[in-house]
C-alpha cells in the first residue's frame, strides 16, 4: 500500500495576528461578536456538520447541495427529495433565545442579503450551535425565534421537529419493514 507524503505541502506563514484570529474560537461559545463575524463561514459550516451528524445518525441519506443553490442539503427518501436550508446561530441572545433570519447571503459581505423566494427550499434547519441542537420547520417565516425553554426538549427528542416538519410536507417517517412499529408507550417509557 502506498502512502502519500506530506513533505511537498508547505504550510502558510503565520503572523501573530493570524494566530490571534485562529485562536479566537477556542473559547466557544464564550467568544466576541467580532469573532463570530470574522468566523461566520466556519460557524455556518459547524452548524451544517451538526445538522448532518444528527440526520446521518438516524440513517437519512443526504448530500451537500451544489454550489450556488438556494438550499444547503438534499435528503433522498423513497418517495421524495427534500431540499434543506440550514441556518446557524452561534450563541443565544440576552434573553436566552436563538434568533434566525431567513435570508440568503451575509450582511457584512459586499453583496449583502436577499430574501428567499417561494420554492427555494422545502425544510429549514435551525442550528442552535452553542446548545448542540437543531430545530426543523416546514414554515417559510422570514424570522424565527427559538426560546431557551425549548432547548431541553430539542435535546431530549432531537428528531421530533424533523418528523413534524416532514409530516407537514406529506412525507411519512421511515419504518423498518422487518421490524414491527413501536407503540407510543414503547417509544417513551415511564
């Protein structure tokens, strides 16, 4: 078996400012607003990874969307293809809630933000990154707020909002045909 050598790769030169920027996320979630702004793409990517991990652990088949698409992920089901837009909020606001804006782009970029059009995506996944939770919705609201009181429920039952959102689209949960369906009392024992 051949091994590839890394000796041909040259790491970039790092200044002390580079090191400060790289380490500004080390204290996450206790980071400055400037660090959140500076690392917005990394934070968004971390949210997408948390989303992917949650759904892959459940057995969903998903792939990243093509670059430039108005959605981030695609889930394949036997009877449907579902386009998901993933939005990430790094930390909660002063009242403990997580607030999301359903807009394309980044407000601090040169081109700014734009609203999504009807039909751009099927589901939205709202990642509360500092709490490692995801809330799914089939709603196309421009703004959404997830109160702090909702976080324990999302943590305890991470797939409930996904199943509800998929049901709103008319897509039934997947069931193993070789296993009998569980009753409600089997799913949530006392």
